[in-house]
C-alpha cells in the first residue's frame, strides 16, 4: 500500500476490485452512510466447524479423485 501526505492529511492508496466499488456505490445509494456500515451476520454466534460425518465424506471423495489431467488423446487411443 502506498502512502503520501497532502498538507495535514495522509492518503493511503489501495487497489479495490471494481465489483467491490460498485457494491459500495449501490449500498450508499440505497442507504447513505448507514448503508455502508457492516450488516448483521445471520451466522453470528454459530459454529462454522464442519461436522465429523461431512469431513469423512469429503476426505473419502477426495481420495478417489484422479488428480492427473486427462489427455485429449486418451479417449481416442482407447477407442482404436
């Protein structure tokens, strides 16, 4: 992050995704400065931990995935 000083103010330059800027603009247009304040999280206070059963299913699935990139020629070679 770059910084520079303008008289008494320090300005920090940061790059933001244009979609983020657009979302902020729409939020401001909808609700003014109040619209830019962080909203309430629907999962506040709830555990975000994955259950043991879901973790086991995920690990089983991942173990059976072929991580090799298939060649385009593979189906052709098998056919002939």
